């Protein structure tokens, strides 16, 4: 009871104070500050919800293994920069297990893989983008599973979404306010990488969706995992 | 009576046979009980039924009492939530809520250590792993701290207490699993073939710790095992399961007598000392011996005493005749002066190592952990490159083979984990893929349907030869270790290799499986294939190799056919040789010894 | 590095957050310079702080940002050259230099993170508030090295049955994909086994506790209040506008009154704390050795 009250206070009192206080304090950088707050604050309620929900041991381990797979995947394909299965595994998790597991896998992959690849101010935004891409795929699970074309489109969308979010943050942070030429320049400079993201997402989704989905189905049928999400 | 199993019958959903039929026995507090039987006899099912959190779903009748409390999962079905789906979603029984009181009782009272050391570790550090179960029980942190400290001291793990769990060796991992379970102070410890994945040294360590837990702490132990050589001397009580039925329940001596009398396949798994003793009895000479040794000998020490009593008044006889080893022909695969290290600043794992294997020969490379034998194998398989020296296949350097030719009709490699070979949903799909590739390589101009037909025919021939036709439609993860090993061998043999490299082929397979595997390898060598197996298992090497070598510190230090190789070793040798070396110097395998005993009587 | 190993993990965390947030958002050379200096000094003192390669990379990055900025902002009163008819100004160049320094300072402080917060403590701080997440993270950190090892073994096995033994990149990517797929099967089965082992050890029983708890000692309180006071004075200076600087058209620093100076000094001390602690440890050892 006490703890819940504390959490509520935290959510409804502290957050506005932090966001607006920060925006006032960092006058020059309030855009950047607010974007950072949005990225971090999107994760909190979802993590909080996950923390409170009861998760069976096998379910927890499946989430752990999927996160580990997408981190290890970054290593496996480290020789092709920008070519990484993180988005694909996040999306596939969300398609088969639901929006929340998708978000958790996506955001945790960002946080944990950066312990190997280097933390930086980009970490919250990676957590936000991958988490959100997972959550969204969870909401679109049915059509995505039915139509290959939609899946491909989602992969392309994911590649661009990820890039645009990252560039948006860079623009806010580096420039004075929002400068459109800077944003355009960043997007243009990042275009090859963005395209690579999009293409690799599509390839990974097409190659991995079937096998991983089958295996997750096998787990669901054989061990009865993740039933509530369906 | 700590554990009592009363008339338990169990059947998996949709199965046509009972996995367990009318099993009933009891184990007293403080006993060390061994549950033995061939793989698939129901050992694991029984252990999992006793540990209610792991109980499989199915039809169960009878009762299981632990310390007077009924732990059977009927009704409140703790496992139901997880396993109900096995019935198919439509007629799955409503998942009842787990019963927290009985769950807590089971978590505190019954501990279990399973076969795979890797799969039971949950967290990333050793100390957290030790604390994990105690955290689950909700103990205050001061109590956890004390228990963890006690465990670390009892197991002597202070030096690796701060390590990451992934840095540990297999043996250390399994000890950690044991320590983590023991920290919860269970009264009953269940062990499901805990040493099957370990090398002999680590396995011996593990067994001695288990014996200490039993003797010093008084924890009751029920251990499932199919290799009896080392556990029988520890056991107070042995239970023999065969196709779900309990055939024998008594002392090790009673088990030995039963196995011998019924010519049960498990008789081959008995300790060498016991087998020799029983053989002597069978020939009539033994009756005199038996009067002096009331107990059946189970260890090398007792076996020597038996032989000593038996050979009193006789002179040491000549070694039994053995067929001369095949002549050493031209080397099929040879490493000469190879050097390898894993990083520029790391020490050499292999230094000027040379080894050659001829066509038609089965060569066993022995060596302890860290001797570099797995590294040498991957060099020979062309998976890693030496920084000096060369590996030649039929005189041609491995690096000189054009891409895509080395692993076609030349070289094949079976990894330690046969699962690694499989990537498809069924064994059939995987094999078919491999055989089609081989077929289209042999007949490059064949049409697609011809390839498909030819490949299917080839595959069936191979599967019949290896007796794996029944498991073709199974998922590679659903079959037993021995079956999977044969299936992996089938896939590897699809390319008709002339050189076959095997990494620990006999690991975790029961006596039947080992025998079948050895027969297949024998056929292959007869066809002229060169077989190199890397192993820890001296018994396997002694029985099936044409030539053995010992790798130590990156160097092959002794080589020879099994007779001379093992006869020259005092410690690194087989139980039969250690027992009978003084009487029959050339004897290295149990069968040799039995033969020698028969001849000289 | 274990400067803060005996401290409650809140201490290094608060220190790092204060330094980082101000360095990221204050936009002032009066903050950037001490932040950069503190990070560089600390990284030079401890082992494993810098490698030659990383230094070159950082410097190149800095130079690039500085050089590119004037191409976007044409503000500033002193044109140096004209590029495609647009002025390339001194002020914009200096703005770029400052921007690069700020980025560098932030990156370097992120680099300090792994030296300041011992890995064992990193997740146990929020292990109290989010035990499930902490357990999930702990198991991921165990699985990743395991999966990497399995991946190598599986790729070798695939190579040796002759599927992907061509060295070209299409085969390589294909073999990695197959490995990925096989790895998925293996790891999901493995997850179920691990889940069973967890359950056998009582996971899911009500009333779970955590072993690793940190006692908040008097020393921790002293550290924490010092950090908070220093941060507060820096924030005060920032809030009063004392740290403001405008680059265009001419570079003008806000007037620095006493409070601003105190604020900047406080932030400087904050940034030097890790360095000073490292030096203290070092000296303690030298002294100790001289007595041996």
C-alpha cells in the first residue's frame, strides 16, 4: 500500500517537476531535455507493469534468452556494421508473445548490448526506439503474422523510425533548438546506414520470423507458456 | 523412512505404454540409493515425479511420500499449468493454482541436480547463484550470507566465489549446481545422471563430494545412473528399473547376482571387479573364492584381492592372445609440427604437435582437460588454422583444397554436442538435406527429381544401417542421447568421408548405445575409413581403438596399440588393467580379463 | 578499479548523474571545460582508461564536429573564409569546438561509468526496486557469453558437414543465419530447462528476498550530501544565468559574480572527485609499500 502510494507520488508529482524544472533550468537545451525525458519516461511505466505482473520461471527465461539472442546477434554480425538482428528479434517476440514482452526485449537489448558496444547518451533513445517498435509490433501482431508484405513494410518502417529518432535527438542536442537544415543534413549523412537498417530488418524478419515463430509456438503448445497474451 | 514410493503407475498423455508400472520402494533417512537402468527406462520420470515442481503431466496413480508428506501432484497439479497444453488446447484441464504450502515444502525438502550442468545455472555470478534459492525461500539476508559462506567453505569454492558462472569448467558448474541446491538444506537429494556430461576426473570429484554430503551431512541421496562402475561402491541400496518396472530392490550384491542370473544387458555396466568375480563363480572356481569374500567385490582393490586369492599357487600367465594390430599404412590425415594459440599474447596450446592416422584405422587420442585435444581436432578438421606446421589430408595441405571440396567425400567432423549438427525441425529433413547435397555432388548432372529420389534412397540405406529409421520424424531435441549421436553420425557420413573425426563420441551414452556405436565405427574402418576419436574415456579407447595416443601439454607423448599403450601406464589406464596388471600384463579390457581368466582356469 | 567498491552504489551513481546531466545540457564552456578535464585526468590515472586508438578516434571526432559546424550555422561576426558563398565564421568554428568538447566530455564520462560503478553493484541498486528486472538482466549477462560459444560450435559443425564452407560473404551471411536459427532452437529449449531448474529451487514462492543489500553508512551520507551540495550550487549558478554564453554574433560570457564562481568551482570539484579518489588510493599504496 505504502509502496504503491510512493510510486504514484513518484509518477504524478516528481515527473512533471523533473521535466519542467529541467526545461526551465536548461533553457538553451530544453528540446533535448524533453526528448530525453520522453525516451526514459516511456520505459518506466512498462517496466513497472512488468515488474508487478507475475511471470513464470520459464517465461522469464524465454524473455531472457530472446534478449540474449538479439545481443549475441549483434556480435555474430558485427563484421557487417549496421546489419543487426535486434529489431527483427524484438518484432518477432512481440508478434508471438505480445506487446509487453516485445517492449521488454527491445529496450533491454539496447541497455545490455551497450555494455559490450559502449554506453552513451544514445542508450535511452535506443531503448525507446527498439522498445516502441516491439510494442507497436505487438499491437499489429495479427496482420503482421498473416501478411509477409506487411512484415517487410514494417521492417522498412522500423529502419527509418530508428534512424529518424536518433537523428532527431542529435539535432536537438547539438544545435541551438531545432534546426531543419541540420536535421536534413544528418538524415542525409545517415541515409546509407538507414537503408542498411531497413534492408537488414527485412532480411532478418523474412529469414527468422518463420523459424523463431515456430519454436515459440512449440513452446506454447508443449509447455503452455505465455497463454495470457493471446 | 524418508522417501516412500507406493505402487506408482504413470503414463504420459497420448502414450501407448506406461512410463512407470506399479513401482514401489522406500529409502531410509541417510541412505545412498542408486536408481539404475538403460536410458528410457523411466529413471528421470520417477525422479521428476518425486520433485513435484518438475512433475510431468499425465495419468498418475499411487502415492509418493517424502518425510511423511504426500507430494504427488494429482488434483492440485502444480505441473498442470505448464503441461496441460500437451493435451492440446481444446481439452486442456483448467490450470489449477499451484499449492504454495506443498511447493514450499518441496522446495525446502527435496533438492534436484539434473544432467546438463549448463542448463541449471540462472544468474551470472557464482555468489548470486548460491544465494538464488535462498532468496526464493524468502530468508533474511543475514541468514543467506551465512549459508552461502558455509557452502563456499564446504565445497572449497572460495577461490572461484567471485567468478562469472560462464568462466567455470563443466565440473565446476555441476559442483556449483550441487552447492546451490544444498544451500537450501534439503533432506532428500535427487541426482539425475549428474556426471554424464563431465570428464572422468571431474566426475570422480563430483561423486566424492556427493559421498561426503551423504556421510558427513547425513543427506539422503537418490541417484539415477546407468554407469555402475563408480557408483556401486558408494551405494547402500540399488534399484533396477527396466521399461518402467522395478526389477530389483536390494544391496549392490543382490543387484549383481540378479543381473548375472537374468543375463540383463545392464550386467555389462557392472564394475570390472564384480564381472570378473561373477565369471570366476560361473566357472566353478569362484565358489572357493566366495567363501572367503562374503561381499561381492565392487572396487579395483577388492577385485585385486579376488584375483590374488584365485591365482594363489599359480604363476603369472602369459597375456591372452590378441589379434595383432593392423599394419600402419600410408597416413590418411597427418598433422606435422603444428602450433596454435588463441591470441597473440596467449601461450601455445599446441607446440610442434604431430599426429597421423592411417586409412582403415581407429585412432583414439586421450588426454585430460586443457591438454589441447579438442583444439587439435579442430585443426585437423580445418576449422582453425595453425600458425606454424601443416595439416595434410592424403598428402595435400588442407588449405590447398578448393572451397567446397574439403568436406565432400574427404573429411567429416562430429562435434561433441551432436545437437549442433541439426538445424531443421525433424531429423529426416536434416538428413535429406545432407544426402541431397552429397548426391548432387556425386552426380552433378542429375535432374532435381532424380536427386531427390537418389538422396532419399541413400538416406534410408544409411538409416537402416544405423537403426534409426523409427526416429526420423522426431524433433532432434526429443530423442535420447545415443539415438541423436547415431543420427548425427548419419548426417556426417552422408558426404562419404574418408576421414572421420569424432569429439567425445561415447559421452553420456549407455552400454547398449556404446556397443552399437563401436560396431558402426568398426564397419567403417573395415571399409577403409580413417577414424580419429578424441576422448577422456580410457575404457572406450581400450576396447575399440586400433591405436591410442596420449596428448599432454600440447604434445603427443606416447603412442601404441591399446595393449602396449595401457599396459605401460600405471594410473591413466583401465580398471581391468589396474586390477589384473600384475597377473595378466597385457590385459586391458574387461573382456580380455574375462577371457584370460577362462583360459587359465 | 574499485574506488567506490565499499560505498553504497547510490554515491557513484549520483555523482555520475550530476556530472553528466550538467555537462550534457548546460551548454557552457564553464561547465564543459571542468567536465572534460576531470574525465581526462581520471582516465589517465586508472589502468584501462585510454588506448592509443581510442584517443585518436576521440580527437578526430572532435576536429570533425568543430570543422563541420560553421557549414550549418552562418551566424557570427568574423568570417574566416567563404564556402560556396556562405561565410565560414570564427564564432561558428568556436561553437563547433565547444560542441565537440561537450560531446567528448559526455562520451568520456560514459566511459568512466564502468570504472566508477563496479559491475557487481550496477544492477543491484535497482535490484531492490525491480527484483524481477534485475534477475532478468543477471540471466541475460549469463546467457550472452554462453550463446556466443554455442554459436561458434554450431557454425563449425555446419561448416564441417559441408554446407557453408565457401569463404565468400554470401555464404558467410547464410551460415550466420542458419546458426542464428539453430541457436534459437537450442536456446529456447535451454530456457525451458533453466526455468524448470529455477522452479525446482523455489522460484515463484511468495515473499522473495534479495541477498545483496547495501547498508547506507555515515560515510555514504557524508559523500552523498557533499555531492548534493556541490550540485546544488552549480545548479544555482546555472539557474541565475551566470553560466550563460552566447556565441553569435560575438562570443559573450555572462558576468561572473561570486555565486557563479562558487558554482563553477563546485562543479569542478565534483568532476575532480573520481580523479582525487584514484590519486588517494595510489598514494596510500605508495606509502604502504615504502613501509614494507
